[in-house]
């Protein structure tokens, strides 16, 4: 496992297990599987409705809190009472601090919630701040005007959409990308691109492992999602080889500059009004 340094002096693992769309039971099992196979980071969110399960998986794996990096996200419908939302999140996860806390979507009472997250950093409840799915202008507004710069920007990123422009801007304030959909959400046409098949043969790895290695060598923090223990194990087995500059250039040719998902204004407003009872999760 490799680590990256963040702009606030803390360290973050290069890779973690993603838990989007995992049911509580699947999330608990995936986290248990990951942390008993060398993972040190998990990414979840209020909206995934599996934070309690993540906490259970970590407990079951028997890992010490200081050896675990927890990344989670506040949902827009609770930005208005972010102090309570943070305390509730801590309770669901069964911890007294969050390593990395994101605003999940760029809608609603963003500034108020961000300032409350800054207070939570000062109170020791949160270590690092992140923004997820923020377009460049809204990101810039926070970076230029708020006290604590975000350390991690979580956005869709993979070889079809490597986020070249955004990464340049993020580097200017020492931030780092955390890539969601790192494997294209499992899209076979991405995973089976001939370049990955060729490199998989060359390094005796799977296509998915080549893609994940590309992410880490591109300085992306990567959080592949999986509920398959064999995939979970393989996805972290990427630190015993290095792609050459030529390999990296060959992978760059599959860039289509196309995302899988774009949030419309209507979708973002829908998020604001989506207010599940987060505590009702299993
Ligand atoms: N901030 C946001 O708005 C946002 C949005 C989406 C996702 N995320 C985060 O990013 C994480 C990653 O995204 P994701 O899980 O949606 O997509 P992903 O990691 O790109 O792909 C997950 C899919 O790939 C398959 N897979 C995983 N490892 C594999 C392997 N070694 N070989 C073949 N297939 C493999 C999984 O199936 P199996 O279960 O069968 O392995 C699953 O169907 C999420 O879990 C979540 O934490 C954040």
C-alpha cells in the first residue's frame, strides 16, 4: 500500500474500498473482507445508508481506530444543520472522529455547511475536508474564500475521463483527486480495452489491476467498489509492479473525455429534497 501527503500535512492511503450501492450486509462483509486483506481506508456516505454497517465491518475486522482511514460525506438535505449531521454521522460509524469529510453535492447551504465542517476540524471531530462533485467555479469559490482549503476533491475519474483540466487546478492549491467510478462502475468496454488486456499479460495482472495501478501512478486516490472478496483482494494487489512511461502513454490514448454521469440542475435540486431517515438504516 502506498500513501499520499495532503495539503494539511496529514497522510491518506492511496487506495480504499468503495461502498456505493452496497446494502448494509454487503457493505459490512466488503469492509470486513477489505480490512482483513490489508486495506486501511473505506469510503462511504450518509446517502449510501450503510455507515452503521461500515462501522460493524471495521469492528468485526478487529482493526485499531488509528490504523483505519474513514471517508464519508454529508448529504445536502442536512447541510442546514451540519453540526448535528456530523454528530449523527460519528454515531452511525461508531467513532469519535472522521478522517475525511466531504460535502457530497454542490447544492443547498454549502457555505454554512463548509464552515461547520471547519469548526468540526477545530474541535477534533474531523481531520480533513473534501468536496465531492463540485464544478470548477464552485470549488474555486470555496478555495479562494474559506479558511481551510479542501484537501481532497472526489469526482468521477477513470481512463475514459481522466479529469486533466480539473487536476491542474486542484494541484494549484495542493489538493488531490479521489476517483469515483475508477473502473467505470464495472463497464466491460472500459475494463476490456485492448491496452489493458495487453498490459495485464505483460505484468501477469488483471485488467482491473492495471487500471487501478494507472490511477495510483496518476496520483489519484482510488476507491474501487466491490462486494466480491476475490476482487477486493486483487484490487489491492497492485503495489508489486510499476507501469512504464510508455505504458502510461498507451493508456492515455483511451481517453474519450466522456463521463458516465452528469448531474443536471434538476437532479441536484432533487438531491436537496431527498431526505431519508439516515438513522433508520440497519
Ligand atoms: N461522490 C460520489 O458522488 C460518488 C459516486 C459514485 C461512487 N462513489 C464512490 O466511489 C466508489 C467507486 O465507484 P463504484 O463502486 O460505483 O464503481 P467502480 O469502483 O468503478 O466499479 C465497481 C464495479 O466494478 C466491479 N469490480 C470491482 N473490482 C473488480 C475487478 N477486480 N474485476 C472486475 N470487476 C470488478 C464491481 O463488481 P463486484 O462487486 O462483482 O466486484 C462493481 O460492479 C463507490 O463505491 C463510492 O465509494 C462516489
